[in-house]
């Protein structure tokens, strides 16, 4: 459930269970062990996780065990176990999924630990430090031509609305050597991986927590001129192994010129910026950096360097203290920025965060109204930007039969491109956009004298786009 970072955790848990002798079942009804990796970021995500748990409890066959792990298990522990008697085991970070249920009167199930640290000051702070880290567990080869790769866990920031540091802990970055080894393993013996999507809670701060960052954890890629951030060197190193390298979750204050240049050098000019709002007073109340004009200036400078750069961001609507003027400012900014992709989320009051209980709460009906206004505006912008691509040549990575993406679309998040069904999965194809339908495109073979119809770039020999 939840974000791409959770998907990486799920892959690693699958790899661990496979090593333990289990095999993936074709459906929950056929499984001996059903595992739900939950999300606890906001209320809607928690509700979705609980609904999934209850649905799987109904679907599982008699005798099958149901295990709940992930962020909800870590954040709520005993409370979650008491609320879900259908579950056989609530497994916080640090507990094996095949562990026995907790004895009566104990707060944490016993088993093999799969996490690196405990959150400081928490009720489990005295638990022993685990012996190995979920972040560095091996993963099976990627089933698709692309894969997420999580380069760090936790976060050192203190955003007013976010509870993630309370249950994911401080930032802990991996070594470059371990990341590059995972990229190689994900491609398998045939090196079929075509795209790596780097993810972390605060990706652009990668390795700033490591005392050995000057040596990049044992591997020092070629330094980029003017580089001060290890993430720039990591991007260059990953890009040397796969045709496409994409970055998700960039904090705006750390998007310096060296990182922008490093992203552009990958051939995937895609910028996922964590902005959250554009009103300076509201951003300050969120305990974050920046304001709308600075964001526009940065986006403008990137577009000057690469006019076809794609941009994604997300915004919180209804944060405590958001005025009508703040909302109007956001709408005006959206019109001017004309980003390709934007997500809007209602403020979720997370217990234990700075924002919890702040004055100036926005009524739910007004939040819903503002969400609708933002979504309607951005949907029109996205559709217009997609329609502007009709007639243009594009290079497409084929994800599955009849479906692919250009660099403008992050997998599983943005729109898709419908492509000829005869194109091989994992291949790059040079096509032309023939139609647009909201966020999605249709692309077909070129039919021009200088580009023979159906000029395809096979997966095994395709040049780096």
C-alpha cells in the first residue's frame, strides 16, 4: 500500500520470504501467508490499508495466516492489533513476517529483525538494535523493464504536517556501492532493466547523513563539476548502468544547479518537486522553505535550459490557517506554472505533528470545494499540455504489450502512452504522438521518408535515450 518506497520494501520482503522457502501464490485465496504492507501517511491511506486487510481476511482460505506490516504496524502496534482481531500477526519494523504471534501481555511480536534503528524516545526505543536492515535486503530481478530503488530511509526534516520521521526515524542513506549492486541485480543475468526510479523521503539529501560521504560509501563516481551533493554523483553512476534514470521527491531548496545539470544529463528531464504550497506565510507555518515566486524562477531556469522538461508536484489543501487569499494565490500560481502533473491532497491532522491542533482549521466542506477548484484547473492544464504533443516524435519505453511511457511519465503515477501491440516489452521505440485523451497519449509508427515506418530500437541494443 502507499508510496513507491513501500513498494521497494514489499519487494524486499518477498525476496526474504523466498529465501525462507516460500513461493508466491497466484491469489490471496491460494496463499498460506497473506501479508499487507500498510501505509500510515494520511487518514485516507490508513483507511485504504484497513479496508484491504479486512477484504483479504474475508478472501483468504481457512488456515491461512494474515500478517500486517509496514508503517501502520510500526506506528500503532498494539492498538492496531487490538482493533483488528482478524489479523494473526502485527509485524512492526524489526519483526519477521513468519514470527509467531506475540505472547499475551507483550507489546511487540518476536522474530527476526528487519530494520536498522528504533525511533528515539518511542515506546520501543529500548528494543535491541536489529542485526540487518530492510533497506539493504536483496531483491529479486525486476518483473518490469523499470524498477524503484530506495536509496535512503527516514527523514531529518521537521515539516509541520508530516509524521514520517516519528516512525521511519532519521535519515539513513545507503552506500553507492550497495545501490549500484542492487541496480545490477534487478536487471538479472540478461540485463533487462531499462529504467531506475530513485526514491527516498528526501532524495536530494542523499548521503548527507553519512560520515563516509566523501568517498561515497566505497565507490566514488566521476564527480560532476561544481558538485557539492552526493546525489549528483549517485545519479551519474546509476545513469551509467541503465538508459533512463528518474528521481522522485526533490525538496526545492536542495535543487541546485549541479543537480539540475545532473538530471538533464541523464536524458530524462523530469523534475518531481515537493512544494506543498506557494503562499509564503502558509509555507512558513508548514515549517518548510520557499514561496511561489522562487519556485517559478527555478522552474523557469530549468525550462530555459531544457524547454521540454516535465514537472510534477503536489500540494496540501486546507492546511490550518489557509485563507481564501492563500487559495487564490495557489490557483494563480498553477495557471502560471503550467506543470505537467500535480496531485492535491486534503490536510490530514496527524497526531503528534506540529500541525495537529493548530488554530485556523479549515472546514471540511471548504477543503473539498478548494480541492475541486484546484483539480479542475490542473486537469485542463494537463490535458492541454498533452494535446500539444500531438504530431511530435517521442521515444517510448514499452512497459507491457500495447502500453509504454516517454520520459514525461513516471511509472504508475502519471499518464500512459498506448503503442502498437507488436512492440516488444522492454524495447525503446521511436514513434509519433497521434492522439491525446486527458492524461494519456496514443503513439504510432513514424511514416516519413527519413524515418522508415516502425523504426524500432530493440531492448538489447537500444542506445541510451
